[in-house]
C-alpha cells in the first residue's frame, strides 16, 4: 500500500510539473500578453498573465506547488468525509453506546455496515472480538478485557495512518512555498540590479519594473502557503474529531464489557464527542 501511494505521489508531482511548464509557456507566455507580441518585451498594461510570466522559471515551480496542493487537498477531503461515515457520527456513537449496554451486537454490526466510517470499522472489529471472547472459557474476565483493548488499539492504529496519509505533503507545501517565492524574488532582484549595473546610468522606471516583476514569485508563494495552511488546519481538526470519536467508542465498548462482567460499577458514560 505504501509503495502504491508513493508511486501515486510521484506521478502527481511529475504531471504537475509538466502541466505547470505548459501553462507557463503556452498561457502566461502567450505573445498576446506582451507589447509587440514578443514575450521578451514588457507585459501589456494591466495584463497580469504577462506580469506573472516575468516572474521567471520559479513561477513554474510555484504553479506546480499549487496544482499538487489542490490535488491532495481534494484527495484528503474525500478520504476524511468517507472516514466520517454515512449519517451523523455523533448519533451513531450515542446509539452504539446504548446498544453496548444492552449487548445488542447484531444491531451494532448492522449499523457499522451501513455507516462504513472509521469509527464503524473499529467498533465492528471490537464487536467481532468480543463475540469470540464471550465463548472462550479459558480466559478470565481481566484477560478478556486486555485482549479486547489490544484488538481495539490495533484496529485504531490501522485507521489513523489512512486518515493522516499525504497530510505531510500539504504541511510541507505550506512551509516551502513562501521560501520558494522569496528565492524567486531574490534572484529576480539580483537580475534587475545587474542589468542596471551593465547599463551604467540609473533608471528608476527600469528598476521599479524589475522589482515589481521579482515580487510576483513572493505573492504566488504566499498565496499557495496560505491555502495550504487553511486546509491543513481544517483537515487536522476533522481528523482529530474522528480519532476522538474512535477513542470514545473504544472506551464505551470496554466499559460496557467490564460492567457486564462485574469488574466496575455501572454508571453512565458522559459523551465527549466534539
């Protein structure tokens, strides 16, 4: 699975770079965006496509960043919404907790099959384990509790990597997009000042144009980083809620079994679902 995901990531990166290159030369570098129909000349007044083109080759990298970001944000949003399951996750947990107390294993498993979320997967695994433990006469109640907790933890650990997959790509883009933009600006300003030095006489208009074009990459980098930060925080919050729901369902299932086995006093379990 990891190998497949790695290949998909590499494929997205390669396709994004190719797409960015084509957009840079075919769209931004279109002759109609420049005076005299020559990309070597200044952009037409008010033509932002031409201005962005003048940001230089670093713009290709920044466009690729944005394409990669959009791709993985969409992929993560789809995965997170699937992990939330069908219907209201809070209602599912509350109903499951009620059935835990009543030992309605069949109803819980049917609800899990309908929900199909991460919480439902873990609960279904826990119920299957519990059904096997109840028929095992060789284990004490304490040993059964330990086995149940271990199986629930293992099921949880299988779900969490699926939720966090590719999140590191979004966080990395949030960090390096601004730095890449600044790199483009610095190299652009070096080029602008070098051109002035070769001319000899200071030209304020030429310098202003060079600096404004150099700042294009910083603007693109900041925009990409801002989008990445917003969606990273949004996704992290939703993933955190799903993990919290899994933890609560695990606790409720274990507590329900302990209560039935007489290991703890029966008491209502307060919901902590966000």
